């Protein structure tokens, strides 16, 4: 959706003029890790690992459609933020944990 942020590393695909132009045309905000600092990507890499292992690999989704991928990711994001508890968040979901801070 417009106004969302797309984070990536500084790989050649993501830094290419054509790719960046397409992203900007869609109203998406580009975000890139700093050069030589792969730790910037640690959070999203961890999320992607959980997403893949708890959905695609677990359900053996190897041959699928774009619509199924989009639905799977959207459902998982809702699950991850509202239901899935995390030890580092005192055994609460991210939404529950944020509510404590308010």
C-alpha cells in the first residue's frame, strides 16, 4: 500500500535505478541498511525466518499462487502481532506488550 516502508540491504537489485523508480512510483518509502552493517537487517531477517518456518515450510507450500502468498503473509502478520507470544516480550504478543507501555 502507498506510504508503506520497504526495507532492504544495498544489493544491486535494490539500488538499481529501475527498481527504485518503480518503488517511488507506487508511493513506497525506501529504507536501506547502512553499508557493511548487516545487523541492521537482523529484525526483519528474524521475522522472515519465522514467517517461512511457521507457514510455508510447515504447511509445505512449495507451489502456490501470488494470491495465496499474499493471504498467507497478511494472516501471519496479524497472528504475529496480535496472538503469537514472545519470550523477549514477557510472554506477550507485540500488541499486548505495547499496551503495557501506554
